[in-house]
C-alpha cells in the first residue's frame, strides 16, 4: 500500500486503529481478487455454453439474451488482467497484463466502431471458425457492452501503470453504473419502441460480469483517491461505508420490490411511484439518523481520548515548569512549540510569540550558537 496520509488515519489514533485500517485494505484487495476470479469463471462458463451449445450456460434463460462469444473471451482476458494486477508482478507478467488490457480496449473499440459507422469489419464472424453452426447467430457485443469494454480496458491499462488512480476509479464507477443501467432494463422492463431503451440493453449475464469487473477495479487500489476516502479510518470513511450500501443496494432492491408489486396488480402504477418515493425517503432518513447516532458515539470517545491527552500534556508541562533551568521543546524539524518559564525569562519572550520558529535559523546565535556547533560536529 501507499504511505499513510493524515486524512486516512487520524494522527492521534493508536496502533490498534492503524491495524484495523490496514486489515480493511487487505479485505478490499481480497474483494478485487475475488471479483477477478468470478469474472474469469463466468466468462469460461459462458464460453463453454457456446462450445457445448448449452444456452443456459451463456445466460439464455427466462427470455434473457445470452452473452456473445466475443464478450466471453473479452471477459476472460479482462478478468485475468485484473487478477494479475492484484499480484506482485515481474516485468514480463506486467507486460502481459498491459497487452490484455489493450486487447480488451481494441476489441471494444472495433465493435463500437461498427455500431457508430455501420461498416461491417467482421466482428460477428471473429470466432466463427472454431464453432459449429451459423456465424450470424454468434453475433457481436451490444453497443453498451462495447462502450464498457473500452472504458474498463482503459481503466485496466491505467491501473497497470498506476497512472492517475482518480481517473481510473472514475472510469470504473461509470462502467459499473452503465452495467447497472443495462441490468435494470431487465428487472424493471424495457421497450423496443425507444432508441435509448435499445441503446442501454446488454445481456443479463454480461451486465452482472461488467459490475463485478468494475467493483474489482475499484477495490484494486483501496487506499487511493475516491476509494481511499471510503476506506479511511475516520468519521467520513465510516459514514461512506454505511451510507453507500444503503444508497446503492437497499434502495435499488426496495424499488425493485415496489415495481414487482405493480406488475402483480397489488396497487396502481401511480400509487407505486408515490409509495416508492415515500418509502425510500423514510428508509434513508432512518439510515442517516442511525449513522448520526454512531458518529456521535465515535466523537464522544474521541473527545474523551483527547481530554486524557490534554491532561497528560498539562502534567508534563507543569513538571517541566518546575525545573529551574531553561528548556524548550521542538518538533522533528526543529520548529519550537514550547518553552518553560526559565527559557521565557532567558529569551525575553513568551512561547506564543516564538512558536513555530526554527531554533537554528530564526533564533539569535547567543541562544543557539552552542547548539549549532554541536549539530555541525554531528554531521562531520
């Protein structure tokens, strides 16, 4: 992991808090590896569905369209790339991950180019020679899936160079929400009468795999950028880890249940819309109040801890004040932040006026000349 920053673990926290934070980062890395393995396994299962001509393996059930052969191979490459990025790589393996990321991006871009230009460059028949049956039935990835391949391939390539983690995670977020939009078209219903409805459609299994791949990329560097704010061992990180699941998962599931109620004619569509809004507002309000209660407890514990530190600081200050000799205290960079009464009398100034001064560069030689000589002897 990267060196710790003050906004990730509070400076006053002890080793136990640091251990909790590092343990959380390790769990997020495990999530990334698990998502990568899941993508590879699902991609292999879907590919076997084409090789063995078993429709259910490629996601063709309940009327859902199956994942295309092109997509299965791209998923396998992307999953392998993500899994390798979670390991300590030799230069040769790192080159392989970058080649896989480039292939994912190029295949997605070529498919997207076919949709945009209308020119057939043969993506439908790319792997037709290895399978029996009609090549037309193999088909190519849908337009939304192709766009996601470009986005995720770019994110993987950036991850291999550790280049701009903020942008990499932003691309993963976008790809994940686009996949969720494609998944929602099956859960909430879709129409073939509108252009946007047709554009967001992607195979049901492909939508799930895209989501797993996006989550895996987000968890790849859990201590960086946006994910670093979520995993941080502070109040902001705690609230993010509690509110995000409620906002992304719970609200989605609640709205889905409300939509199912409409489909089973339990209530009208208009009542379902109003009921969904009110129920979601009530749910989020309860979650926010619960988080506020937990944060208040955390702040109370931190205030008690700070009070103990202040009392300990006062004890040592009083102890130093009772010494007749002049004493000053500096930080690791030789900036002054405390003087006892004896040193204030010698310097002819109060601590508040001299706090932050560099004792070797900013104070007169009559006070620090001997100290400068001592430091110069240390370096020689």
